[in-house]
C-alpha cells in the first residue's frame, strides 16, 4: 500500500477493483452501495456479504439483503434467512435489475431488540419496464445475528 492510501475495507484487498456483481457486472468495491446509503459497496453492504462483519440492526440486514439481490449473492441471502423459513434452493431471475430501495418504516430491530420489522419498497426494472415490490419483512435474532424470517 502506498503512503497516504486508505486501508482496504474488511474483506477486500488494497486496490481491489474486481467486479463483485454476479448479476449486472457493474458493481465494484468502490461503487456506490446499492442499498442507497452514502457509502461504497465495500464500506457498506459488501462488508456483510464477505462476512467481515454482521448487520447490527434489522434495517441494515434488510439493506444488505437488497444489495445481495442486486449483486446476485445467493449464498449471503441463504445465510441470512431464518433456518425455519429458508428455502433449500434460491434461483434469482436474471431478467430483474434492482434499481433502488426505499425504507418506509421500521419497528424494533435495534441492538436492544430480539425482533423487528422493516417496511420497504424495492424498485426494479423487468424487461425494460419499471416495477416495484412493497413488503413488510420480519426479522429475528438467530445465534446472535439478525436473520430474515418472512414478509407480507
């Protein structure tokens, strides 16, 4: 690393500019994070995806799962799904391009809670057409970590 250069975020090597998106091929560690927070992918959800850290709240887990859908990180999605509701296999639709996330409301889900909900709207493009998914997701702690249970 050269003098004055910032250290690499956890899970990424210095100067690492590999494409991490298996889906779009356009997200690198220095790209803006798909979740919408003002940080790079590596400094935000990428740290959760690589296992360098865990989401501290239900909302951050929701954001990281949205980013995982955006980059096509199926192992992360399965790893952060509650054991009682986790599917055996998850196939993502390559025709869906996730374009934005709005967090509409949260309840519980902080360091002081064991469960929480996040209401969100995820925007996407399917076959050239704009679409969105609105959901109220439930999260609980399993083994000390936040996991997704289900959504309505």
